C-alpha cells in the first residue's frame, strides 16, 4: 500500500478535518515504513526470558487472541519480573 489513506480505504474527503486526519495517518504510515526495517529485526530476536528485574516501570499490552505472541507465556513472564511498577493490559478484541 502506498500510504495510510489507501490502507484505510478512504474514498471521499468530506472536509478540512478529513484532510488533516489523512495527513496525520500518512505521517504515521511513513514513520512506520522508515522505522520497521531498523527496529523489527531487533525486537523479533529479543529474548526476555533471562530478564527477571527491571529498574523502570513495566507496561505490557497483550491480546488474548494474538496470533503472534503467546498470551500465556507473556503473562507468565510478567508474573516473574520485578519492577518498580507493573501493569498488564489485556485487549480482547478479535
């Protein structure tokens, strides 16, 4: 897909607010396209199983039905990690 407007299937612009929204989506889309080749390989290869203590707060956003991350493993890891503050946020949308 060329840009965010084509990704979300916007067919008609109804006014200035739509134009602003499309421009904002395009900037986000361009940022993702730029960053993904640099960040994704490092994240995909990251093994957090040996980490059991953090000096910073930890927030995990997990999907109950995520096909890429095993939610049971993520939850089990979260339970073992010590951090100044921790929060596990579950999304249940399909």
